[in-house]
């Protein structure tokens, strides 16, 4: 036992050295490193350092960064910044809040919550964030809380690589990625398309404890800093929404974390206003954003 205990620090040091040397070569199965992604998170975390006088700061998954278009809000005199990222769970939201809230200084924070995100293990979005966000110590507990070796190994490599590498500091993310176009302010517009509705198998929503605890830490942090916030669920197609057999339970659960809103619009049509089962197309985005801005955001801002 004594020999094992004495050997552990050397083994740990050797493992870290191996990860740092080989992590970027794809020679280690448990290290996944890739700069740039369809959510343009790398671009956002650098762009947000330059923004000023932001009224609303959005966090959340693709349902955030593909829904809240700064151009629609600007037409109504509201300045927003969208920090949404692919499959962003509360674990990743917490890191972003801790590191960018004081820089952006929004009047209001909106955290997008979704029935398909709260049950997520957070592994893939953790890796996206580790690779594309400047390293901070807040990423360490986030990685450990996933309890996934691939995330932990990637964290070890990304934290060292992104701290020292000129590749990370000087990376330039393309504005156009496939059918996606990045819009200043954090929104990603997809080429216009329409969804062909199809039936869905019934399913239950079971939020993970690790995500619920992270969401609780997010709202407690906002409360300590005195920043008003709301939780918001964006519309899905009626076909998808009707497949959840406990959607009312999910919405009641979210309401326990603070002011929760789900403002559906009967006018939204599955075939006309969505490009897939759970994302609005640009036609739908413009309708929904105008509605949500006028009926929810502006009244809240006027009462602050």
C-alpha cells in the first residue's frame, strides 16, 4: 500500500504529460479536441467582451441560439446578446454565468430550459465548451460533475493547450458553416427550410439531478448578484410537445426555480414555422421573437 501511494503522484504526472503531448494528435481515444462548432461559441465569448449596454442576456441550448435574433429585438429598442450553445445544459450555463455576467452587465438574464436538455448528461456540450471557451478554473468542477472520463481527459488537455497555444488565441471562426450563418450578437440563422410533421413515440421527461442542482446554483448566483432573471421554454412543434406525457410536471418543476414562462403561439404551424421538430425557422423566429419581446421582455424591463 505504501508503494502504491508513493507511485500515484508519479502516475498522475505521467498521465497528464501524456495527455498534453498527445491530446491534439487524436492518438488518445479519451481526448476530443476541436476548435469551432456550429453554435459559434468561440466567436461569442470573444465578441461579448466588446458589447455594452445590453438589456437581455440569453443562455441555453440550440433552442436559444437558434431562436433569439438580436435584429428582431433591436427593431423594438431592446439590445440582447445570445450566449446559447449546442445542447448547453445548466452545467455549462453555470460556467458562462460565472465568467461573463460581470463583463456584459445585462439588465435581465433569460435562461432557456427545454424538456430534452434537462435529462441530458452534459458530456458533449462540456467538450464543446472546454475546446472553445478561454480556460478558467470553473471548468474543472463542471468537467468532474459529468463523471465522464472523456470529459475529464479533454479538460486536462484543453485547459493547458488553450492557455498556452497561439492556435487558440488566433483562431478565426467562419461566419458561414454549412446552412448556418452567424449573426452578430450570438444568433445563428439557418437557411430557410420547412418541417414535414411526423408522429412521435410518447416519452417521459426525467430531469437529471446533476442538472437540477446546477440550475439551482445558476439562479442562486444571479440572486446574490442582484440580477433579475426568468426561465423560458421556447415552442416546439405541436407534434413533439404532445408526445411528452408529463410536460405539465416539467413546467411545474421549472417554476420552482423562479419565474418560469412558456408562451406558446397558436399561430405557429408545424409545417410553416419550423425547420425540424424543435427549432423554429426564420419565419417562425421573427413571429415568436416579436411576440415574446412585446408581451414579456419589454414589460419586465419597464418594471426594473
